[in-house]
């Protein structure tokens, strides 16, 4: 039994071992196949990753293409809209060539020519008055085209007026020939003189009303700008009015005064007044010059050698209307008085307004003066009346400006220091600063800077004299403090003005400021060192009297013991004072120099050094 068991159990493991040994090759083969499968799976995974990356790139590219397509579509739409707007703009601002030819040639020989000129003029008027697209006024091409259309309109108006004038004159001569056919004694010029006198008689009230209305509306506009609460209709203050006679076709543009008046809330009043008065004078100039040109052309009035000398008395009261000067004086008899009244009204309303008035009058006068210097007598006559009118108005405005300066100077002289409160920056200095800032803004590009510099010189001279007087009379504030604060402000505004004529006053304010600073430092910062300062003042006085430095210490009043006694009274931290550090350090350095010169080898020194003082000042600065 035991032998059987041994045989059985000993053969089984051996059989298993043989089975395992036999399957080893298969296992190795299986492992190899599994490794290959894993390798293939890894390759497949990498390939799938590459495909996924390709798909991501494709998706991103498609997204980019879609966005780009949308952008291209938006761009195309915008370009289409822009093209339509430009086509509309070009068609709206383009004048047909045949119309241009009609407007330039101005043929009135036949009814068809008249119809064609009328059609061209209406078409041009429609172009000029067509509604605009918001923003197109900022386009340079549109602005240039509008200027070209306006130039064409003015050219057509001048040519049309000339042809109508020649036609009327020819008709008048033919009529005069028929009337005077049997009368050889009839004067040749009497018909023209009678016509001009009748025209003046009929039109002088019209022009009186128009010019007076212009000045009145301008006066109301200025009042509305300065006191808007008292003007409920400031937006309607300067509407365009129909001034001028038949030849007013030379200036058919509407005035911009209305826009200026309605926008006063968004501008500084002085700037708006400047623009308003500029437009007012320009309209009056155009009205007068146009009417004067009409007289010269229609009534054939020219300046002669005899009447030229009488041009200087243009404003003398005269009733003669047989000359161009007399006719213009009769037509605009009240123009000068209205202009003077307007200047006086502005001066009464706000005296500072005389500055923009003076600049505007001077600028208009400068633009007219070259015309009066031409050799051509006709052009000289054309400019004579308005030139002398502007000259008279400029002189009146200059007198108002001088009165304003005199009132400012008088206000400086009448100023007194306050007895109840401390004096800071004086009111007269603030008033001058306001005047200076306003004046330099108004006169910045004017040729009247010489008058302004002269006025500033008078004001600064009076201001500095009164400032010194107020500083000495001040009770609540030390004199040096008043001088420091006000000369600092005055020096600042004079430096910003940059006027060569005020350079002397600029240097004087610097000197007075430095002197006041030195006195203030001495009086204010010297008090904590009063005994020490008194001691060394005595030392300095002895040196000035001729005492040698090495002998000073042997005088009883200036002995070493007295010096040590005085120095011990002023430890370092007690001498720090809130003021100008440099001035105080300079004073202490002077003390050290005197000690070294007069008390050599004594070992005596201040109980603080310059470095200590600088540290103390730094600590005070940091603590603040």
C-alpha cells in the first residue's frame, strides 16, 4: 500500500512539471503576441491623438474662416454703405458743367440765356442750401467743394450785378437822350444827381433802421452773455437781417451771430463777445462797402482830385449828396453815433469788454488800411468811408480802454488794509491777476500788444506802490508776510506774461520778494536766538569799527565766559523754527565763522552743528 502511494504521488508532480515545461514555449509566444498587441495599441493611440489634433486644427481654422467671413461681410456692407453715401455726397455737391459755364459767362442776351442762367442759379442755390449728413462738415473735400461753390456764387453775383448795372446805365442814357433831345441847355449830370439824391432820400431811413437794429441786437446779446438771467430771449438775440441794397447779393450768407449767441453757455463770455463783435463789424463793413461800390458803379461816382482832400472831413455834417463821400455820409449818418453808443454800453455793462472790442476794431481796421493805400482811386474811394468809420470807432474804443485802466489804477490807490482780519493775497493783486490773464488771452495775436504793455506798466507801477503802503499800514499781518505773499503772486503773473516791457518790473518784484524774505527770516527765525544774535551783532560792530579779531575776546562784553553763557541758553532742538532752512543755516554758519575768527583755539562752539540742524529740519518735514 505504501509502495503504491509512493509511486502515485511521486509521479504526479513530475507529470505537472513536464506539462509546464512543455507549455513554456506557448507562454513565451503568448507574451510576445501580447507585447505586439500593446505596441500596436500604443501606435493606434498615438495615431488617434494625431487625428484629434488635426481635427482641432481644422475646427480652429474653420472658426477663423467663419469669423473672417463675417468680418469680410461687415466690411463689404460698410463699404457699400460708404460708397452709397459718397455717391450721394458727390452727386449732391457736383455742379453740371453747363451750369458752371452759364454761371461764369452770365449771358443775358436772349430769353433762353436768361432762363438758363436762372436755372443754373437755382440749382446752385439748391446745392448750397441742401440738407447735410451729420459729420460731413468735418471732411476737407466737402469744405473745399463748398468754398468753390460759394466762390462761384459770388463770381456770378458780381458779374450779374455788373451786367444789370450796365443795362440800367445804358437804358438811363438812352432815356436821357430822348428826354433831352430838344433841350441843348440841359446839364448832362443833372439826371444822375437827381437820381442819387432821390435814392439817398428813400434809402437813408432804411439803412438807419438796419444798422441801428444790428447794434441793438448785438448790445442785447452782450447783455445776455454777461447777465443771462436777465435775458430770456438770448437764443434769438441776433437773427439774420436783410441789410444792403440791390448789390447785397455780394454777401448773401447768413450771419453766424445767432449760433454764437445761442452757444454762450458753453464758452467763456469774453471769447463769445469777441466772436460776436467780429461778426457784427464784418456785417457792417460788408453793408457799407457793398453800398459804396453800388454807388460807384450805378451812379458812376468816382473820387476826384478836388473831393479827395475833403475825405478827411467825412464825418462833418453836410447835406451835399453829389459826391460819393456825401452820399455815403447821408446814407449812414447815424452809424458813428450808434457805434459809439455800442462801445459805451459795453463799457458800462462790463468794463473788461473794451479789450475784445479794441482787438476786433483794430483787426478790422488793419484789414481795411491796405485798401486805402492803393493807387487805384476807385478802390480808394471804395474803402474810404468804412476805413474812416473804423478808425473813429477804434479811437473811441481806445479811449474806453484807457478809462478802464485809469479806473483800475484808482481802485488800487483806494485800497486799504483790513483792520479786522489778516492780510493774505490782496484783492488788488487778485484783480490784476484776473485782468492780466484775460488781457493776454484777448491780445495774444493782436498788433495792439504795445498798448497792452503800456497799460500793464502803469498798473504794475501803481500796484507795487500801493502794496508797499498797505504792507506798512497792516495791523493784523506783519509787513514782511504781506510783501512775501503778494510779491510772490505778482512775480508769478509777470513771469507768465512774458512781455519785454515788463522785464524791469519782473526784476523789481524778485528783488522786493528776496528782501522781504530776508527780513522775515531775520525777524521771525532770529527770535529763538535773540541773545546770541545780539551778541554777535556787537562782535560784528566791533570788527566794523576796526577792532582786530584776536583782540575781541579780551573785551568784557565779548569775553569767552559771556559767549559760553549765551550759547548754553540755546540747545539744539529749541532753535528749530518752521521757516526757510537755507536762511537759518546761513545765519548759523556766520556765527561759526565769527567764533573761529575771534575766539581761535578756545574750544568754544555752538551746541549744535549744521548737520544737526539739517537733521532737525528733516525730522520736522517727515513728521508733517
